[in-house]
């Protein structure tokens, strides 16, 4: 009864082929992203399993890094059961951070912890909140400030159910706000909360499902109010059936009308009989039209060693603020190809790192609004032929993180420091290599440093300032 399995299936284009069978977990969840920037999707898995070496039941969050379909396991952070794990770039430094919630079997406590990536793949616990189990996490930039927030729900204590939003303070911390008297939980489910723009006002909303302390099932929708900075409960005239128990939901524009629809699966009471249901609800309440966003412009890519830094201008949309747009980046060795990478990122810059760079790299990007409407891909004018570059040792800044100053390993015509939202905060001219650059006037946070070298090459680096 403890021989849990984790199955990895590869899509061949016509079927799914079982690639690997390894030790699995229960009462947990999986999240997928390119954690190590090699262009291949990795995944993390959270949940309960039997540790044979320790001869006990325990929970961990493990990372499985992908090397062309072969996955290598490593420990990431302490985990939970009846909870969730999400990986996202919370501080806009292009490194993936972690939020984990649930019941920690090892300590006997509920947890809700946020870990920040130090840039070397290590996760540092930055903030812990009142623990919640029996729910999941949805990540989105609710207030459109360019930084990802998250929302979660579940059980805090005996018969104490909560629903809370955590807004990003842009300094690697979050502010917790409770939506009172609306908490529900799930006994165990794959996804009980999801974010998206349901009313086409351009801002992310969220939907959740589950049961209250009296086992009453519910599906609830909350829309973001940009005037108040809070959330309004949505009264749905389409009468979405209340469902809960072990359950799951998802939002998707199934009919491509640029309005988000809802897929619900779970248990419900129909005329006194407890039944399982799966239903797809078309969004017929929202009459506001939503146009696809504009494609990004001013694509720029540079190599530094075996790393490629990509950047582009913020795109625009008729509803979603530019800061809240997401982007799908596609990188290949052929024009229009995606042999090297294709996935969604939440910032208008990203990087990939390879053991060896291909001779020619073609890349493009498209924008995605809060209703999942996608622009066309930008023209693949951002072609990077690495054979036309003289590969030199990678330019670096150090120490990073820093408190009061940093150095650059190469002389520069100019060095410009921006906030991650694009505000210029410091500019210097004719900087010698390894000369201290004073940052004592800057507040704690993550910054983008743009360096133009004496050879007219421009490179962009992230800088973390800690006071």
C-alpha cells in the first residue's frame, strides 16, 4: 500500500509512450517549468511517500531535471500532503522560486512557505504564513504591477476554513489579505483553485471549489476590482453546479472566443443523491469583447559564454495592462523552429544556458493576456548567428547579492541600473573594470543592470541588493 508510482509519458505526436516509472507520491501535486534554463521542461513533485531508508512516512518536494527525456531527482524543499507546490519567478530575477502549502507529516503542522532562488539553484526560505492544508495555490499578477501574486484556500484549524490573497511587495515579501467567511477546502484534489480574467476587464480573477465545515459544496468566483484593489464575489446567473470533495477544476478558452470557460469535476448532491460530475461551462455571462494583444517588438538577444540573454519591449493589449502580460518564447535551430525551447515566461526577458551553443539560433516570442488570448509570434528577425560572435569569457558582476557596492569584470562605456518594472535609478559613464559601483542609495530588491562594453556589446544582468 506504499508502493506509489510516478509515471512519465512522452508525447510521440500520435500517442503517449511510457518513458519511465519511478517512486511516486500521493496527496500532493506536480508543477512543471524549466528550472535550470536548459530549454527542457523539468518538474517538481510534492506529496506523501514511504521513505524505505528512514523506515517512515514523510513528505518532500523533489525536483526532476530533464536531460533529453532522462530525469534526475534532487531534493528541493520540505514538502507536505493534502497541499500544493507552485514554481514561479516571484522577484523577476529570471530564476524560479517556490511556494508550498499543506500538512507537514514530519512536524505535524500545516505550512505555507515561500522560498526564493539565490541564482545558484538554492532555495532560501523568505517568508512563512499561517499554515493551510486541503487546498491548492493559484499564481497570477492580480494588481498588474509586474510582480506575481498568489491565492490559496483550505483549512487552518479545526473547522476553520480560509481564503487568502498574497500580494507581492516587490521586495521578496508578500502581504496577506483574507477574504472573510468564504473559505472552503478539498479532501484531496489535483487543482481546486485557478486564475484567469473571467469578465474581460484585463485583470486576473480566480475561481475555487470545495466544501465548508458542514460539508456543503461550492464553486465560487471572485473578480479583481482595480478601483479598490480587492476582490468582489461574482454572482453567477448560469448557476454553475456546486461541487466539492476530491475534485478538480481548470479554466480554458475551449471555443477560442477570447473568453475563459470553466471545466469542473467532483462530487455534488443531486436531489439527495451524492454523485460524481464533470461539466464544461461556456462563458456566456461576459459580453465584453476581448482582442488579442499586440506582438512584442524590439527583440534583442546576446551571448555570454554559453548563455543567451533574450529581451523585448513590453507588449500592449486592449484590456490587460502591459505589466500583467505573459509571453511564450520559442527558440530553435531553424527558422520558426522550437528545437531548443518553447514555453511561457512571466517577464519580458529570459535566458537559456547550454553546454554548447548551436551555430545558428532562431527565436521569437508572442504575448498572452489574462484571458489566455495570444498574439501572433513576432517576426523571427531576432536571428542570432553565434558564428558571427567572438566568444569571450562571460562578463560578470560581483558580489551578487550585495549590500552597498558591486564590481563589473569588464570596462564599460556606460552602466544603467533599472528596477524590474523599468524605472531608471542610476546611470554611470566610462567605468573601469573591477571599480566599485556604489548602490547604497538603492533600496532592498532586485534590479536590472545594463552594461555597454568598450566593444559596443550590451549585456543585461540581474542584481540583488540586500540591506
